[in-house]
């Protein structure tokens, strides 16, 4: 009973039963009205015929004997007719029925006048003197003496004889056949409806079963259903939504597993990278504490410089970790503003000029345009350029060159940082944006690197919907390039 098919079936049976009952009752009422109108039209001349036979009222005095004689003759012709003689106010003056069977002494004349005038739509119902409340079809005609209206002849059609006959045939063969036919029609309608519901819900039951199978597998299994993306009905659309949702859930679960793996790897890398400078600092500081008096001033200064270098490395690592953590947590929203790319590149070149001079490295600017504007977070883009330039200087040998270039394209500004250092091996290129990744060359070039600089670069550019590309060749150098939207397109 909890299935959709069972609920729909019960609802269908109830609806069919109610509609069948309503149709039966409406049909009976319409049939009754039809036969009443037919009876009234066929028997309309009765009152006129009886009135024309004799003068039933003269000077206000009714001829009861003539009325009874004519009523008997009329009832021989139509046993269901009951004749009454009324005065001009509707009071019953006489009739041909047993006195004890007549319950009313007056008849409402409004429907009588309406029928005689022809202004009423048949069937017209009037009072039944033999019933306190029942209204029946009738025939009526004026009784006149010369030009004077003396009263009305009122003929009830379908009197008690008619009612007795109607009750007798209620259980007849024709009535039984009618009931059987109605029941067969209702049963056939219900059966066809159940078959149609079964066909319609079969696809839904199949989809429900498939959803349980995929859900019970933890979304490891692919849905074994074909979902039409367009042109289908609601069930096809539901199947398409389920297939799309299950794929997205499977991708998200895979991403969660990958994030968990990265988290464990991150914890392991952080532990290793924090332990190394801390151990070195602890060793040199303990040496200074234990052997401080026996060491020469030169040795003490060397030990302090080494400890300080590890302190700087530790500070850089912790700062980069905090920055990358904020970028990954989606708590950083770029503060977009328009700024000049050439001016920012010149500021970066001035910032690193002293460091480049120490290594005898030429810091070159190659601008195709000096007027390129873009929209972005200038502080975050500055951080990207600082990391790229710092890496380029770190890996470029003495006497080398680091070039900062700008090229304006139809819809964007291309920014590049290149060097003529040792280059990056092809097998290392896919890994350089991973956290804590450092190649063997990087460790030799700068052992105090945190290994997070390029990961921060990629995350910042992701926030700006920009993609960074790398081109590198061994012993020829490396080129990092990314694009930012031109100000006129972004505006």
C-alpha cells in the first residue's frame, strides 16, 4: 500500500466509483425530467378536452357529478391522471378521488397560469393535492362561462397509480440489466485505468530501483539508465537529473578523497618542513648555550647567523601556510579595481632590483604597451608577480637575465616572467604547482624555500579566473605567463 502504484490505483477506484455514482444519479434525474416533459407535452390537451365536454362551473357553482363522470372517463383513457376542479383562487372545488386521500384544499396557481400562458419551460411542476410536499407535472385549462373566468381544471399527471407502477418496475429485469451494464462499465474503466497506471509507473519503479542500487553502493556505481536531456516527459527529466546528480556526487566524493589525501600529505610535509629548521635552530642554540664560553666570537656569530637563517625560513614557511590556507578556505574575495599593469611591473622590478644586483642578474622590462589597464585585486596580483620574480632570481645563475614582459591582446593583457636559468625537466612540470614541491635543483639553489610560492600563485589566479602556463627548456630557461582582462572589456 506504500507504493505509488497502489495509491494511484486506490485513488482511481475511488474516482471511478464516485463518477459512476454521480453519472448514475444525474442520468436518473435527467431521465425523469425527460419523461416528465414528454408526459406533459403528450397529455397537455387532457384538461382542454375534459373542459370542452361539459360546463363544469356556472355562476360559481361547480357541477361535481359531471366532474366525477368526466374524471372517470379520463382515468379510463389515462389511469395515471388525477382531475381537480379549482376556483379562480386555486381552492379545490371538487375531484373524482376518495375524499380521505386528498391532503390539500388549495393549489398554487402560479405554475398553472404559466403553463396556460405558455411562458414556462417544460416540464412545469405544480402542487400534488394528494401529497403534502411533492410537486408533479400537470395539465391545466381555464373553465369559463361565456367571457367570465369561473376557475381551472387541474389534471395531475403521474399520480399515485403511476408511482405504484414505477415502484413495481424498479426491480424488473430491465432495471437489473441497467445496473449490471453500469457496473461493467465502471469495472472496465477501472481495469483500463490500472493498466495505464501500471505502464506509466513501471518506468518510475525502474528509476526508483536504480536510485536505491546506486545509493546503496555509495555512488560508486554508474546509473544503468539512459536519460534523455531534452524532449522527454517528467520521468525522463527526473532520470536525467538523477544521472547528473549522481555523477556530480561521485566527483565530489572523489574530490573529498583527494582533499583528504592532500590534507594528510600536507600534515606530513608541514611536520617535515617545520621540524628541519626547528631542529637546526635548536642544535645551534644548544651549542651556543653549552659551549658559548669556549667558542670564538667568529664561531658564535656564524652559529647565530645560521640560527637566524632558519628562523627566517620558518617565518616564511608559516606565513605562506597561513596565506595558502586563507586562499583555500574561500575567505578571500578579490577586491576588484582598475590599475595599470605596466606601473605595477615597474614597481616589482624596483622591489627586486637590489636582490638581482647581488647575484649580478639583469632585470629587464619588455613592454609592448605602456597604457594597458586591467581589473583585479592589485595586492593579490602583486603577490603573484613577487613569487614569480623571486623564483626566477632564485633559479637563475649569476650573470643571467630575468625578463618581465607585457603584451596587449584583443581582449586581455598577457603578463610573463621568464629567465635563462637551468630550466625544469619535463617530468617535473605537472608537479610544480603542488604544495611543498621542490625539485632537486630548487633545493640546491635555495634551501630556505617553503615550496608554497607557486601553489599560492595558482590559487590567486584561480580567484581571478585566469590560467597560468609554463614553458621550460633544460639549460635555456623557463617562462611563466598568465592573462588578465583589458579594462575596456571588463568595464
